[in-house]
C-alpha cells in the first residue's frame, strides 16, 4: 500500500496461514464433509419439543431467552457473559517503536487532544493515506479493534488499524490479478482462505451478493467492500470461536448472546 509505514513482523491481521502440517485454519475442511456426530440425534425440524419437567412452585420457569442467575433472579446490569458492546473504551498508548508518521497522523486527527478520535476523524485520517472508506466500514474497523460500539479509538487501536489495512491491501492486490480494482468470487474465496477462513460456496455467494456494489450483477467487489467483507467474516468467526472452545464447528448461544454477537455487524 503506497504511503503506509512498514509494519513490524507479525503485526495485525492478515498473517500468513500456518505451515504445511500444522493444524488447519479455523473452518477449513472439504466442502460437503459430514460433521462429526454430536450427542444424540436431533428431532426433525418442526417437531414439538420434548415435555419438560414441571417447575417447582417456589421457582419461576426458565426464561428461554437467556438463563436466569442463581436463585431465579435475572442477572444484574452489566453482568452478561457476552460483555456490553457499548462499554467505555479505556485509554491507550502507542506501542513502542511506532512509526512517527502514524503518531503525527493521529495527533492531527485528535483535534480536541482527548487521546481518542471518533469515526469521522478516523475516516479523514485514512484518507491521508489514499484510502477512502465508507462510515460503515470505519465503524466495523472500530468495533473489531476495540470490541465496543463506542465509535472511538485510541493510539494503540489506531496503530493496529493502519498496519492491518496494510496487510489486507497487499492481499487484495495479490488476488486482483487483472488490476481491475475488483476481485471476483473465486478470487475472494482464495483471499479469504489466505487469511485462514474456509467458507462454503453458499456463504461465498451470499458475501458476493452483499458486498458487490452492483447488487450481485457484476459478481465482483471493490477494495472498500473487500475490507468490510473481511471484517465481517473475521469478526463473526472470532465471536463464534469464543463459544466453540473445542473447535468442533459447533457452538451454543443463548438469545442475548446471539443478539449481542450479530447485531453489532448489522448496525455498524
């Protein structure tokens, strides 16, 4: 990426896949391979649920949208195991050895000297490196690097964003073989695979349809949308992996957890 400072080794997203013989990247398996059986066979879709034991008189029935806390009372505010996406962002500092040009870029964007920059300030800062991003893409960047929807980032997160964009830009240009400024569905699949994400043809079609500015007619996506696509796939995969601790390809979410996982990517 022209104009970007060189990133330290192994910094940010977009690291190369593990060497041959290492454990496969998350989600990589042949298309159509049967999943390993997990527990007892599930009931047919639409079948009535099995009869549950009648709750004791001194205990309220279990809420289907999130387990109740001990004693039958709902959890106190802020006690969700999934975290609050609107939590306050903690102050941070530039990592040691940060390129001085990045420090200067952040300071120019931080007009109120608060130690944070908001979404529009980040958008302007990125434009100084010849990168034009929509506010939605900027919001996704901020969410992925802060794990909050506060829509502010500090020096540490700002540095991570820049170095990660450098890596992603390099991947986009590597698979944009005809230098059209777009990559097609097959190139997108290869690009995501190079980032460690093996997706099915059905998911690939949905991604191309979503992030193709022509609404799926051209079957190709541009750089801005490529970044948004990568952020969405990476973010959802990381949230899923937090619950799939055995790396089985299956995870259990309660209602609140599901909503807190998916909604930040819809409302960015």
